């Protein structure tokens, strides 16, 4: 049951569901040594066509620069990301995944996929379509 933190129980339930889903996925990722924050960074680096600046990664993940630095430092310590010199700016570095980082990314994506499939298993195709339609209407009203 949602704790009432707003004037609308529907919004409370939406927030509670999102929070619970995040905790559920986070716990599954932790079994593989990952986290949602680390997966998001790995995902952006894996999808990038070329190495990224720290600022670009921060903007792409929607995470504060200081937090991004902490995440990247951790990924670098674990041998998943490396800093490479920027080809045109001697003061700057770019970020790219190592081979170990690519493997870790694939494994974390699979853990994420399985966790999300488990969390939404009770929804059939019509339920999923209806929920997506309703959420899109809320997003449209708030954009």
C-alpha cells in the first residue's frame, strides 16, 4: 500500500510502484555486481559510436557530474572503463568500455531484461498496451 505523500492516491501508487520496481531490479543487478547507475553508464558507453566525454555521459544519463565521476571512477577501478586522451584537447579525456566492460554490460543487460520480465509477467499484451497508453497520456499532459 502506498504511503500518501501527495493529494492524489493514484500518484502515490505510481511513485510507490516505480520505487518498488527500482528496488527489485537493483537487487537482481547486485547479484551480478552491477547496479542501475552502473548499467546506465555502461549502456550509454556501449551504444556510443565513439568514446564519450564525462560531461556527455552525465547529460545522457541525467546524472549530476559529481555522481557521474564517482560511477566512472568505480567502473575504471573495476577495469570496465578506460580514460583515453582526447584527440584534439590535451587537457581532456574520453571514456570507452574495455573488453571486460563490454562483457559486463551484456551480462548486466541480461539481468535487467530478466528482472523486468519477471516484474511484468502478470501483464498480458493488452495490459501492456493499455498501461503504455495511459502513461503516455500523463506524459503528454505534463510536457
